């Protein structure tokens, strides 16, 4: 019963990440329609590029806003605020009468989904049972890939619509209801994060919400988990952290792992491949409708890979193994893709061109199957409660900022060094493979509080009466913080 309830919560929360994937993808086909170009009075290349640029800037601002007000509002209230803003943004985009209005809608929508995509994994990690946190938390990543798939198929279908506003307004309008639907879910059956409630002193409310989430579980085990969770959070609250300098000094490893795992995803080249796959298909002599169909199949493969591994691997095999295997696979696949494109892109060899396209599909299986299933959740669960919003906001912002850099460099890079641009991502992925192997601990089957021990931080042990009995963790770290809190 508890698992099904948690799955329902996760599916509603993933509407936030679905909007991120859909709104990111739908702009690609929208601005390609001649009907949009004519209606917007043939905007310059700079204005057309701004459709993507202002959206990503909005995402970064939304993620950074979470660092300042995410904890003050709480997970539910913050996501409700983002639901309102994304609805306004999607309405403005759909109703746009000029390019300025369209850009304003893009900024608002980007701002909302930037805050949402950083918050949803935090929320899901905090309400999940340790045994199924990979499944429940991983649904946030599935939301992104499902949104990408949906936007690709909608773009393909609307390419057959008669010339006119329907071609580009209808895909944008499809986004409007989802923020309202998520808002209703957040206002009715979705629980507050028990960990967040403990942090603000509402222990009785936290116990009530925790009992709702764990309904059907063993009463003694549920109470024991809550007691340990409360003891650890209250202990961490005794250490007043007032600056980012102090955050990095006391929790350097955990903060750097969270930021690294988000920066890493951008530097695999996933967005470059996703955005410019249509250019590759065109260079291989493929027709326009077939290009859109191939892009839609790309999105479908992404979602299916993501869903299968989230269900069957994240809790069973573990986050660390998936990240390491995913990065190793991406290194090999990028080399294969670069070689195939160099050999066959400018030839008449149809079989060879098929192998070049295969490289793109192998990449999407590996990235979405191994990394997208894991990284958003992993970046949240390695952090202590007091820092989760602050650092996840920074990590998400780093993801967006690096994304815009490598994506904007794409056209020039492909024009000048062609498929050799892939080798930039080979080097980056190899670097992060080494980082993950030596510094990323396993988090599967552990409570969020127990994850601290994997980094050598102190973990509170409590007796059945709820009194803290002892601390375990890295001895040096205990001595460093010993003067700051007495247990």
C-alpha cells in the first residue's frame, strides 16, 4: 500500500520534470515552422537564438532562487509557486502576438521548470523508503525523458498540420493544463516532506506525514526509522551554518559530488546530440518528415531505456555502478559515433549512414538508461537536509550554465572541427569516470541519514526512546565539529 501511494506521489511530482523535458524540446520544432517565422515577422538569427538562450537563463535563475527560498517555503509551497509561474509562462507563449511576448513566456516557463527540476528529486528522495528510493526518486528523471519524447511526437504530428497558427500554437497549448494539475495534487493528497517538517520544528506533523507515506509498513520499523531520522536531523541543526564557505569546509566531499554529478551530465554531450541530431540526419540526405520521425523515435528510446532501468536497476544494482558503467559506455559510443560519421557522412553508402545513425541511438540508450535514471536523484540524496535545497540549486544552475555553453558552441564546432567535437565529450566523460570511480560512494538501500557515514560524516544512533546515544563516523570530522555541538 505504501509503495503504491509513493508511486502516485512520484508520478504527480514528475509532472514538474515532464514540463522541463517538453518545454525544452517543443521550442526546437516551433521555431522551425515557417508559419511561426512569418507570424513573428521573420525574427533575426539573434532573436531566434534567444528563444533557447533566455529559456536556459530562466532555468538557471529558477534553480538559484530555490537556494534562497526553497527551505523557507518548504517543498510543497515552492513547487506550488513554480506551478503558477509555469502556467503563466505557457499561456503567454501560446497567446504570443510578437517575438517579445514569446520571449517573455519562455523566460517565465524556464524560470519555473528550473526551480522545479531541482526540487522534485529532493522531494521524492525525502519521502521515499530506502528500499525503493531508486524507483521513486528515479521517476523524476523519467519525467524529463517522457517530456522529451512527447514533444518530439507532437512536433512530428503538427508538421502535417495545414500552414498556420495551429502548427505552432497547439504544441505550446498542450503544456498549459499540466501545471494546474500538479498544483491540485500538491494541494490535496501529496504530503509534506517529513524531514523538512522536522527541520522547522513540526515534529508531530512530520510523524503524521511519515505514517501516511509508510502506510502498510511494519509499525515498529516505521517508528524506528522516524526516530533515527529525527535524531540525525536535530543533531545536524545544532551546527549553525551561515555561509557557503562554511558549507564547503564542513561538507566539501558531499557538495562537490552533488555539483559534479550535474555538471557531468552536461559534459557528456547529450544536449548537443539531442539538439543537433536533425542536422546530422539532414546531412545524411534524409527528408524533413523522416527527420522529425527519427527524432521522435530518439525520444521514445530515451524514455523506454530510462523507465526500464529505473524499475529494474537503480535499487537492485546501485547508483555508483550505473554511473560508472554509463560513463564508460558513453566514452566508447562517442568514439564509435565520431568514426562512423567521419567515414560515411559525406558518402553515398546507405548502410554506412545507417551505422552512423546507430551511434546516436546507442548513445541515447546508454545516457538515459544509466545516467538520467540516476543522476538527479543521486545529487539530492548525498546531501544533508540543511544543505539539500541550497546545494541542489547550485548544482542544477551549473548543469544549465554548462549546457548553454556547450550547446551554443555546437554549430561553430560542427562547422570547424565536425565530428571531432565528440572527442571533447570523450575527454570530459573520461575525467568524470575517474572521479566517479574514486569519489562516488554507493547510496542504495541506505536512509538519507545513513548516507552521511559513506562520506565519513557523523551519524546519530538513537535508542528506542528517541534519545541520541552515540555518534559514528570519521573520527577527525567528529573532533573538528566537537566544539560546535555537544551530544
